[in-house]
DNA sequence: TAGATTGTTAATCGATTAACAATC
DNA sequence: TAGATTGTTAATCGATTAACAATC
């Protein structure tokens, strides 16, 4: 067993980057790369190489000094650490445009996730086929979760019902939730929630965009000032 | 002008939370709340109150000791700080299920964003109407960006073309990009990129899910051990 | 005034990074 | 051996949090 530099577990910031490394590694593997240096992999993942090496060191010593990392071996180790060597059954609740997009997104299946159930409150949608799966009515939610052993729930409903859906998922035994509804979900401590919120991301961009404009305007002013003062 | 506790600008972590506060404040305003304490607002936003007060203190001193914050006034101040008192024209590139969902998402318009142009490479989609807008061909991209003064580009294309689209957006003058494609985009320093990646979020959940299982299994073992040893 | 709540301080914690000894 | 590159150290930086003086 390799020595592990973990006082208690892997830092959250590192966990959040492992999937990015894994994607870069998968691309390298497809391109037939046998080994990769921390410098190359870091560039592909958009981080600096010191951070990459530190992150990987939390998993163990999987590189070879003077050589680099074996791509296939590292793919396996990162996958294992992330829990992707087993399949996680997923339910999607809410099949509007977004839920539809999620159900059809191929990236899940290839990465250890299996969408096993679709649920929607709209009678028009119930019993329709989406991405090869039948849409179930909301009443069936708890039963589906229990029967299929679903651990991860994806909420793609309108905001007003998200908390109710969340409560039902949790009481049925789901302990990880990916929330696309623009609300802060209240859950027990042992339940993990991740939020995807495009509106928030846009607002963060707006902040930086505004700051750039302000800086540019400041530049204009100082240029005008310089002109007014004249050449020195 | 209020005193500002900013060595240089507002911390990124704070900026990322301001939209969450804004949403909670908007809900409070709709419910007719006149003032709100840091404790109440923090609960609504899912953070602790010390963090909330610290965050708000970067914007200025907008509260009243012993009373709390005026909801409407704080909505305005946070909006202004985020640059939402002006409208940001947005282009969406790629109108598959996801782009479609984004184009139809009402949350944008209400928050200072205006989707002004839709672009797709698929001739089948070009000239169709989505969310009341005509879909333009890819060739029109640069012209649209320039004519409409678009500052923010949303990339909802397949991964293989995302970097090319990004390059074209940037060279046409876009300086903020919201990327839904599962790739790390390379951009000049002055361009801001935010990434939304459901696959990555799911993988982070899988990690925690696996850890919970491991912990539970460990609990079983120690319980079995305790039984084997017998009551003390 | 008494009670409530902000804004700020300072301690703590966690993340990043450069540098380099270890070692292939 | 010489060159390359990892894994780790230690310094630095940024974020979080409890506590409380300021003040409504």
C-alpha cells in the first residue's frame, strides 16, 4: 500500500480538479500517449504543474521520476479514487428542455453513471420515451429510487418544487443531489448537494465585464489627462 | 463615498456568493420584507452570518446596527456591484437540447442579461425560431457580435468545435465566455471564462458517495468486531 | 437606557506555489 | 553518469470564523 499524504482525506479543491485531470488523461490515452509529464498534463488541464503534482500526490506515488506518469495507470488510479470504477444509478427529476438535454447527454454513461429513471409531474410527458427511457409519474419516485438502488438524484425541475422533490429523494434514500434549480436546497448533513446555476455564472461574468469596462474608462481618462498635459 | 475594505477589489469567493445573496434578497423583497438581519439572510443563502457580513462589508456599510439591512437598498447595491444595473447582450452558440434550454430559460432576462443572438452550424436549425429569435448560421457569428455589441458568449456546442468557436468569439471582441462544452478552453489573459460541467459535478458527487459507503462499511466492521469481542 | 445587530479584528484554517532534494 | 522529472517541503497567500466593540 502506497504512503498517503492525507491527514484526513483529500482536500475538496483537489477532488474538484480530479475529474478535469481524468478528462485530459482520457484524451491523451485516446491519442495513444504512453506516458505524460506533470508539465504536459497540467497544461492540458489548465493548471500549473506544481498544483497538479501536489494533487496527484494525495492519491499516492504513481509517477516515475525522470519519466512521468503512465497514462493508463493514472487513468485507473484517478477513476478509482473518484469512485468511477463502479456504476452509479441516477434519476433525473424534471424533463423540460434541461432535463431532456441531461437525459440525452452521452458524457454520463461513459463515466460511471447510468441514468436509470426519469420522472416528471406533467401527465403529458409521463409514459413518453426520452433517450430510450420511459418517463414515470412523480408518484413513482420513491419506489423507483428504492427498487433501482439510486444514489444520485438530478433535480431539473422549476424552482418552486425543487425543495419538495429534494426532501422526497432524501427520505427515499438518495444521498447525493445535483441541483439545477435556482434555489438553495436544505438537506441533512450527510447529504451532499452540488449546484449548477447558469444564471449565477453569468452574473459573475458580468461583474468582471463591468470591472474591465471601468478599468478601460480609467485608462481613457488617464490618456486624456496625459494629452491635456502635453508631451514631456 | 463609503469606506471600502478593499486592498484591491472584492475577493473572488465573495463575488461568487453575491448572486446567491441577490436571489435570496429578491425573494425576500417579493415577500414584502422591509429589512433583514444578517442571520436571516445568511440562512436563506445557505452560509453563516459572519461570512455574509464580511462579504457585504466589501461593498460598503449598507446595514444599520441593531436593525439589519434594508432589503430594497441592498438589492440595489448588490446589483450595482455585480454590474446588473445595465443590460449585457449575450450570444448563444450551439442550439442542441442544452442551447435550446438556455435560450428558453427565463432567469436570464430578469437579471440584466438579454439573449440577442442564436448561432448554429446545422443548416436544419438555421432560420428556425427559438424563444422568439432567429437562428443564424455560423458564418454570421463575427458580424452579429460586432453589430450587437455582444460582450458575453455562451458556448453550448459539441466539445470538438468549442475551442474554434471560442477563438472566433474572442477575436470578434467577446471578453467573457460561459462554456458548457466539456473542454478546457485556452483564452488570452484578459478574457474571463466560466465553466459549467455536469459531468464533473457528478464525478465529485461519486467521490463523496463512495466515501460514505466506505465509512459505512468501516462502521459495520467495527460493529462486528465489537460483537465478536462481546459486551464489556 | 436596554437590547439587538452590524462591521471589523484577529486567529485559524485551507489552498497555492516556488524551489529543490530524491531518484529514475 | 547526466539529464529529466517526481514528490515534498516550506513559505505565502487567500478564505473562513468566532468574538466583540461600536452603535443603532
